[in-house]
C-alpha cells in the first residue's frame, strides 16, 4: 500500500474552492484503484505508468460517479444552492473526463483511451438497462447485484491484457469480487437513507421477500419508521451478514489460488478495511 498515491495525485484535479463551497464529490474508487495499481506493478508495468493508468481510471470513474449524483430530484428544487450544486457536478464530471483524455494522450496512450472510452459506453448501456428494468419491476436481487458489479468493474477489466500468469486469469474475478464487497458494505452505510432506498440492494431483496400488502406499501411512499420496521421484520442485517460472509469466502479462495503473489496482501487488507464499515461485523481473511 505504500506506493499507492492516487488520492494525492487526483487532488490536483478535484480540490477546488468552488467545489468545496457549493457541492460535494463522490469518493474515489480506492479499493478497485489500489488493486489495479498493485496488479499492474506486479505484472511488470513501471511505477510511473501504473500510476498514470490508475490516475486516468480514477478520473474517468469519478466523472461517471459525479454525473450519477445529478438526480432527477434536483429538477424540482428551486433553491439557488441546489441549482448551483447540480451545475457544478455537471461541470466537474465533464472536467474529470477531459483530464483523463489529456493525461493519456500526452503520454501517447491512444489505445488505452479507446479502451476506456468504449468501457464508458458499455457502462452507460448497463445503467440504462438497470434503470428500465427497475422501472418495469422485472429485476431480481441477483440481477441487481450482477449488473451493479459489472458497472463497477467494467473500466478495470480493460487492463487484463497488461497482466500475466495466474493474476491475469483471475483478474476479472478479483475485481468483480471486490466490487461486490463494496456494494454489500455500502448497504450498511446507507441502510437508513430514504433518498437512496429505491436504488439499493435492500430494496430489491425486500420486494422478493415481502407479502402482498407490504409490497404495495413499498411501491408507494416509504417513511423512515416503516423502513426500520421492515429491516427488523425481514432480518435485513442477518441477510447482509450472510452475503458478506459468502463474498469474503470468495476472497479467501482467490487468495489461496493466487498463492504468494504480492496482490494477496492488498486483497486481504482491502477486504478487512471494507468489512470494518459494517457496524462491528468482522470477517477475517487468511
């Protein structure tokens, strides 16, 4: 982890007074970025290039995540601060995208620009599919997890051909597994947040488990009290704990298959760090 400097390098492109004053940015995808740099380093990519590739990926991922925060809810708000926040998110996302192109073009990495740009297009298609399937209520929990994992993983999968050996073979599963872990641990952090409830894994699990009367209620307006009742009634915390344990077992199996390669220590550290967000639930990965 000592060579991981992407947050510091990205700060040059994200740390502006206007942004700090009038809006907020989503966090960097640090678990995925750290693993990306680690596998590039291990695959023989020189440090300067692995940092460049990870930084460019950080910026394009941040651009997409920033634009995702521009919700339709802002359209109905008339407060000047809300409109300014929305405008800044649009501009910030566009700026991050421009910097990603500039950084790679400056170093002649045109092929990688094409790869990442193609991945952005694929991610946008996945997001459209997710939106339309959710509107039509034709999605299962497994569908939701699979699609969101692909959305989080797609940029990072573009580096597979730079890797070698067993790490190259396992990289798709590694990045998808850590993405799944991010999704599950993220549910603990936003469990009580009504504004993001209908975009959550918990929402789709409840739809599958509920009786008809509760299902009608969840499709209508939900208040905090009702949400807390359902979380208790349908044992959501126990279900998340089981999902978390299953995913950590996947990580443990990957670590065993990878053997003594350096990425194993990164994978173990990141898994334990993500699990530390889950309100006291500890899952050790050996």
